[in-house]
């Protein structure tokens, strides 16, 4: 049903982007496992993903990079919930994904959600300092 009803709409939008030579076509999504739809979306012309609240292993950015290489640009992917943990959790959230994704290209590191009010500001500052080392 997705291919039949949704993809034609994506193709119309992509054709307009092509007309104006817009090189990056991002799909922004919140939660959910889009992995069964990704091949169709990419075939329609989507070439970037910005996924929020990643809760599915299939949507983790390291897996997406393995699956698609750098033909799909990525924004985000750093677990915002890890900022509620201790220093090691914050470090792990950044260090486990950012270096490899930056090295492979077409990646803009940022949290997979906005920092919530329960996140200690000290942890947010730590996250930014760690991120500076790589980006």
C-alpha cells in the first residue's frame, strides 16, 4: 500500500526538487521502524534521513550506514536519553556512533531528540564538549 499510494506523492515532490537542483532530500521521522519502507523511499529519491527517538535496532544509524553506505546522508542519531545517565553513558552515546559516521561521510551529528527538562545541564555541556572533539 505504501508503494502504491505514498511513493507517487514522494516522486512528485522529488521531481520539483530535481527541477530546482536541490541535492539533499531528507525524510524526517519520529520513532517507529521505517526499515521496511526505506528501499522504496530511496528509490523514490529520498537520500537523507533524520530519525528522532530511535527505538528500533533496524533504525540505528550504524546499521543504516552498513545497509546503505554513505549514499544516504544522516542527521542526528545520538541517543538523547543517554544524557540523563552518568558521564560514561553520555560518552558512550557519542563515542559509539559519531567517529565512524563522520569518517564515512555525509553525517551531521546531533541528538535524536531535543534535550528534555530532566537532563542535567552539566550533562548537556559534557555532551557538547565530547562532540567538539570529533566534529
